[in-house]
C-alpha cells in the first residue's frame, strides 16, 4: 500500500512545484484590486518633462467585455506629441533566469501603434541626478534605478473588437554594463506605450510574468 502511494505523492509534489515555478510575478495583474484597481501600476512620471508629462490622468480603471482592465484614453494631442504609457511595479528578478511575459490587449481606437517592453533595472550609480525616462528616483519600495536592458514584444495585431495576447520569452542577462562597470539586473517592469494621431481607446489586462524552470 505504501509503495502504491509513492507515485501519487511524487506526482502531487511535481504538480505543486510546477505551479509554483509558473506563478505570476505581476502584482494586481488584472486591475481587480477592489480598493484601487490601478494599485501597484505606475502611471505618473512627473520627472519626464518631454515624454509622458501629462500621462496619469489618461490611464483609467475600466471594465470591458466583463474583464477588469486599464483603459489608455489619451487625446490625440497627447498621444501624438508625448505618447502614453503604463508600467508595472518593479518586480524582483533573478539575473540569468528565463522568463515568459504576456499581456492581453484590445485596441479599439489606435491610429498609430503600441509597443510593449520588458525592461530590466539596476541600482543607479548616479543616484540623485536628474531622473528621466531611463532612470527613476528612489521610492519607499526601491532605490534609485536605471534601465540596463530591455526586450521588445512582437507588435500586437488584431481587429478593434478582438482581444489579442502579446507575448515574449527572454533570458535576463547575468550582468550588464553601466558606466563601464558590470552590474547585475535587480528588477524588471512590463511597459505598454501607445502613440496615435487620434484619440486612443486601448484596454490591457491579464498581464503575466512567469519564470521558466
């Protein structure tokens, strides 16, 4: 009897390990936080004076086709001249590890394009200097950081009424070069950027980042 239980126990443990290895690392991935649907998501970038300067007020919580999601509703003047974006929280990662990232999007109105990136960040050796779109100031949950690597997704394509899943697998570098010195990536963010000559109406939800065992 005991011998018969061993294969079952082994399969059960294997299943738990597989599920753990594929856990979604993105907090609030479907914008369903009941207190604040946009909780953990970065939408305001006051230090970026030329790009995304008026970003935050145009990223809204929404519900589309029964899905909780974020709505990128940028007027044409902003979408064409500054573009608009939304970024995940800073997610701790393992240098040298392989990951898969995915994002569901519905591009109802977008007379331009949408770019999705996975960006790795490391400790900023010049903390305290002017932040810009490549570096961010320190915050309660992270030190000052600078972008050190990124991977671009294939462009999402589909009709205005379709949900499309954009995805990409990548291996985070073990080290990157910052100001001539080796530094290991520490965090990763997932970012969606829209640009358009017309008012945008783009939904995103179900954002995933999983480590590949």
